[in-house]
C-alpha cells in the first residue's frame, strides 16, 4: 500500500525522538510524600482524605515529554497524553477442538497469548461548572487483538475479520466537548464516544478483570456516534440526552434512522451513586421501523474504605428480531464486589446471569451464567515507574442450559486467564 513507506518513516522518526528524550531523562524513585496512582477501578474506591494531597508525579509518557520540553506547554493548555499496553493469556481446561471460548469476545481464543491493547489517548478535558465557554475533546486509538471486535460501521471495519489479521487498529473514541455557560454549565459532546450504558468498558484500565462479563459482551453497544448534552441540576442530579446514528455506527449508517440516548445520574452520597441509561431506535440493516430499546441501571456503593460493590441490571427488546420472527428479549443481572487487601492486592469478584430470549444476541436462546474471582496485583505500588504495572490473574466458570461450550458438547466451561497492564 502507498501509505506504508510513509508510515514506516514517521514511526522511525518518532522512535528516534523518543529515544533522544529517554536518554535525557533520569528515572527517580517515587518520594514517600507522593501517593502512587492506582488503576481507575481502584482509584474510584480509594478513601478520601481531608489533608491536601501532594501533587501526583507525571505518568511515564508525560514525564518523557517533559524531558523533551513539551509537557509543561501541554499542561498549561490542559492537554494530557496517556495510554496503556495490555497483554494476556487464556487457558480453557476442556481444550475445545476449535480452540474457541464460546460467548467470549476479547478472550475468545484458547491457549493463546495476545497483545490485547496498545492504547494512546490525547485529551483536553473541559469543566462546564466553571461557567465559561471552552472547547476540548478526546482522541483514543487502540491497536491490538481487541480492536478487531470494536470496529464501528464505516471506521476501520475493512479488515478481513475480527482476527484477520490478529492485531488491528481502531479509533475507539473521537469527539469534541463544548462547555457552554448556561445556568450551571452545559456540556455538549459531538463525535464518536463510548456507550453510556453498562458497568464494564472495552478499555482494559476501567475494569476489575481481564475477561469481560456477559452483560458487557451482549447487552448493548460499545460506541455510538452523535451529539449529547449533559446538564447538572445540582450536586446530586445530572442528566444527559442526545441522538446517535445507532449501535456501533460511525462514518456509515446501516439504516436511515437515529437513536435517542439518555442518562440520569444520581449522586446519593459520597459513597453511593446510581445511574439509569437508555437508548432506543431502529438498529437492523435497512430497517427504519423495528425499534431496539435498552434500559440499564448501575448502582455503586462503598461500604468501607476497602470494601465496595457495584450492581447492574439490564432489560432490552427488539421487534421482529427473534429466531421465530417475533420480538426478541434479552436481560440480565450482575454483581461486582471488590476488596482492597493492601497496596499490593485487590480481590475482585463478578457474578452474572444473562437471558437471551429469542437467540438474537449470543445466537442460541437460553440462560447463561458466569462467576469470576481474581486479584489485581500491584507489585511495585510505591516505585516511580513500577506503580503503573498491574497483573490480574482470574478463574472463571461459565454455565448454560444448552450445550454451547467446548465445541457445542458441554453446558459448562472453566478458564484461567491472566493479563498484564502497564499504564503510561
């Protein structure tokens, strides 16, 4: 292809620049007065303190850019550049002949080591509460084995399949944010953004486990492309409403209809929050009449500084989408406990039930269950550079009332998975 020599030249130049900057920087040990930054899913449940927190050190990429003399200029303009790299391995104890783990998306291959995600994000966050006009946004690229299952219609979906080649590019998010000084401050977002629904996310650093749950994989979209408006009435209530081109649609649309997207967020207290999301509209190719509707609720609560729990409930339906031509329904429940043992270890659990009534989601109508237990290991939580490393081993059991697992011969599947994430 014509672009490959250009891309190779740009990559070589970038590597040379990085090498020069790296040579100019000297790694240091994290001072004892600084707190090691935790992964997002751990930091969200970290105890608050009344003492003024010490400034966090720059993450590796911004530290490298600082050595190049770039970081301060970016920070003055409220621009941050960051990302992560994730690799994994999954072992199916039943060794299916097709080497596939039925019902999985990103960890669908048995006994395979994967480069799941190399994520690079450029973001300029805006705060509508400041009540002044401002413009920001986010661009998030992902390269790796996960990208092939994340493509939206018309955008990086020209590969030969989700695993052909195994590692692909995807533009996961690309949007502009506008802070508009109206009332308490209005945030308008336009572009391609992550779905508002669900507890889990395709992004590795936003989840407690390597494997993704049934609700994440089968309930709703990964991304939507459109326009959203978010307005906080007070400290307790915020509402979002807008339109999109549909589930996982981007530069192309599989029909001529639009969706409604909405969310209500209730901050009950410092320890409890509730969100209710919905999306509704025609989703089938060439069909502007049969509506698909998803209702989602997520409740999060911190019982103590160490113990937290999240709950998710979903219900969805679509006209004329069932195997028999009738209305298809799919719904489920999930619970996600987490306990911080110490600065090195966080114990996580997940228990889910998912019902595919009509076979429109997984492909076989029935009840599906899964239970996962794992631990997030931070081996070097106080090291200047090692604090960004997390290792997550897990044991998972999947059950169904149909013979769908292990080459379609079993109602049970047991897997051992592990991934390693380094955030930069």
